[in-house]
C-alpha cells in the first residue's frame, strides 16, 4: 500500500481516511490517479481536488452509508466508485450490526481492488462485462456461522460470496481455531477468492493452462470428492514441502487460489515497506531511510527474484517485531522451493508473461 499525504497540509494519511486529522480537509481516494486527495466542495455535488483542477463526485456509498471514501470522476455517469460498482448484493442494513460488518468488509475489499488496479488486472463489474466480477455479501438466517453454513464464502462464475460473519473478529477467530488455521483474515479471504476468479479469467481457457497444471496439479480432479477427503483425513504429512498452506493441498484450484492470495500479500506488504523506506539486512540490522528507493516498485517489478530477495528478510523482521510485543508471528508461513516456483508462475501470469 502506498503512503498518502494531505494535499492541504502534507499530513501523513491512512488509506481509509475521509478527513485529515491535522487540518480537517475532506479526503477521497481517486482511482484514476491512485491517490488519496484533499477535496473542496464546488456545488452541484461536485468536488475539486485542492492541488489540481480535477473534479469528482463522492461515491454513493460515501454519501449514503459512510462505507466508502472513494471518488467518481465528475465526467463519469455512475453513482458508485469502481470498487462499490462491483457489489451485486449487500446485507440488509436494517438488521442489527449488519451495517458495521458490511463497512468492515468494504474496507478490506477496497484494499483488494487497489491491488488489482496496481497490477493492471481487469476488474469490471459483471453487469457491464459478461466476464466481469461481482460480490455478494450475505448473512446466515438465522445466524449460525460455520465453515459449512448456509452462506458459504466462495467463488462461482465471477461472483465472490462472502459470509458477513467473517467481519466479526470473535467469530472469525473461533472459526480459525476450529479449522486449525495459522492465519485467517477478511483481506486474506478476498485475495483467495479473487484467485479463483482469475483462474477462470487468466488460466482456464488460455495458453497458461498446461504450465499451471504441471506445477499445481490436475484441476479436473473431482472437487467435492477432494474436499471431502481433505476434511476427513487432513493434509498429507509432507504438505509443507510442496504447498503454501495445508488447505492448498486439497485440490489444484485451492493451491492456485492460496498461492495467488499469498502473492498479493507479498507485493502489497512490500509496497508498504518500500514506501516507508524500510531496508532490512538480516545479517546486520533493520534500517530506515528517509526516502523510498524509486527503482523498486513491488507491484511493477519484472524480476520475481528481486521480490523474494526483499520478502524473506522482511518477514523475519516482521515476526521478530511481533514476538518482541508478545504476539504470534505476523507471517506464519514457510516458503519451500516448490512454493517459490509457484509464486514465480503467478507473478508471470499476473504480469502477462
């Protein structure tokens, strides 16, 4: 994630800010320039960037629900921003707590969309493109959150469904413990399910299919049978030698989706470190530079080896910092050589070869 600064006072901002905590300026993320900009009202529902003449409107969810801080170019006829336009179904907001859960989902979904835009991957709404993407945010009726509950988080035919209970940290931790997972986050779910979408979009009927099958396995294997076997018997004993997670060992599709999600974890975390000017040398000491190295942009890096070179010492530092605070590892993963090669292939496909 990039660092952002207020266009009025230069205060450091968070991606989710809609108001500068220093000068009070109104803020909005403008996806056309990929920046969080300070804006002034110009009348007729139009806002103008403080430091430029670009004009915008607030996303419909910015105005109506407080669930979005993104902007729509004034020349765009859509009521919603490019991220909210992907929604097909949102929860019943008249139900207690649904609004808060939905807002949490939207916050993490925007981080996913940010990554897709930075990678220049197609993410058009399904209602505008037959191969596009949609999100359904649904709740169990009655609430009974379980891995195999009525509303299953997953992907099918371009639609990513998310059980809104995933946004409840208590429920999510209960499910993480029940499933014996080392890592479970809302953003991780979004990244994983987007992997299934991009399998269909980039791999299934394209020139990469044979190469992906060689590395990830037989995707024609019966999916339901594979999942039943995984839940009944668990992963193979040596799964860490071949897969990024135990779940990845269940089926080739899940291996791809888990690896895709991990690649997005990598490039976004590396961009954050890069923007802060962090340089980690595990043999010496972590160093902070005043300015990030302009030559290294993780989202646009052509050399995958450069990503791994930066990633491994950074994760060591992250885990060491967490342990110093008495927390579990921020990065509970081991990258075996076959996993690194899978990540390399995802990198090539995400960048068009």
